[in-house]
C-alpha cells in the first residue's frame, strides 16, 4: 500500500473535492470530523457518496475520516461505505471495543452494498494519553487496520503542552511506530507539525526526516505539500541503485557459499539484504502508484476533451 501523501479536505467544500483528482495525491481524505462544523455535519454526509468517484477519478485512494462519537460514527459510515471507498480513518481512538464495533459496522455495510468483504481498510488515529497507553490492547482487536498514526495536536493538548519541538514527541512517535510494526501496521506522519506548509522545501525536509525515521507518508493539509511528500517519502535514485548493488553482491556471495560479504567497506548479510529488498519492492510499488494515477488523469483529460 502506497500512501505517501493523503490530502485532507472538508467534504462540505465541494469546490475542493471537484479538483481533488488534479492534485496527484496518493490518497484523498474526505473529512467529516474536525474541519466540519456541527451544524454542517448532515450536509457533509449527504455529499460523500457522490464525492467518492469524483475524488478518486485521478487514481488516488479515497478515505473518509469519520467522527468518533458512536451515533455520529454510525451515520458517517452509513453515508460513506459505498463503491469507491478505500478506507476509513477512525480518530480519537481510546477503546478497543469502539474499534471492534467500527469494523463490524463496515463489514455489515460491505455485505449490504455488495462490496468485497474486507476491501475497506482502516487507519487508527491515537490522539490522547489514554489511547496511547492502550495502543497494544487496541491493535489486538483490529483486523482491518493497516495504519496507526499519532494525532500530534490533540495529543499535545491532552499532555498540557502549549509549545512543542520534534524532541517533545519523538519518544511517543517512536514507541507508537514500534507498536504498529509489531502488529504488521505502518505508521504515517511527520516528526514536526503537519500544519506548517510555509514552503515546498520545508515540506520536503520535514517529510524526508520522517522517512528516515521509518514513516512512509503523512497527511497533507494543503495541496502544496503533495509533491514534496511524494518525493520525500520515496526512495531516491541513489538509494535504489545502492539497494540493487547490495542484492546483487549478496546473491553472488551466496552462490560462492558465503553468508556475508563486504561492499564499499561495509558488511552485507541476510538482514541488510532483506532491507535492500524491502526498499526495492517499495520503489516498485511507488512506480505502480504513479503509473495508476497518470493513466487515470489522462483518461479524465481525454474524456473531457472528447477524445
């Protein structure tokens, strides 16, 4: 799964959704939660079903961030689980039972609407100290979750911290990432705030630093973050070249009956070769995602041009 950039937009803003396919984001996240005011919730829900194909016509995955409050979550899911939906983002996760209920409800709606069972994945968003301390228990209950994320702003609010630096949240981010990996999930996000889109260079540097810490994507709050994130959260040409050299050298070493070998003054053994293989595999998945989006956008352009 490649979701280097997840561009979030309020479902209430149809003019944004109409242009979503042009943004080249790996995922478009239609928001029913924080960016939609209470009196706008019903109007936003009513728009979701027709927005799913619109947001996804450029080849992006389409996600919906629902509300955590059970009655609202039920309405959000009923409005969202239709063809074209790739995943649900569940915010403010604190209770394993709430995760289990959400998964069961998605499954019920998949069956009701003729969708492939299990086709809709979930992203779990930890935003409180309680959710953080219960992360292992929560992940023990989930079958759909593919991603675990830390909602930094709400987490800082719960901690009572008004100003933060990368160092403030690094221990929590690292622990949550390790927890996610223990259950086979990915972590996405930045080490700094996602709210800063002051320049493409800043966005690239922030995303690249997160990539070096093991993250494979982040939420974009502005279209200007999409291109920098797509570049930063992907292996560079130099990384790919080096990984392929590692694999070639290691395979030759095995053919010679050796389990380790030196390359450019560094030892290569099984774990290092496996890491190189993971990088090459991820780079191929990125290429496939880019090809999928390019073909989809070209189809839309040709259709609109009457070609």
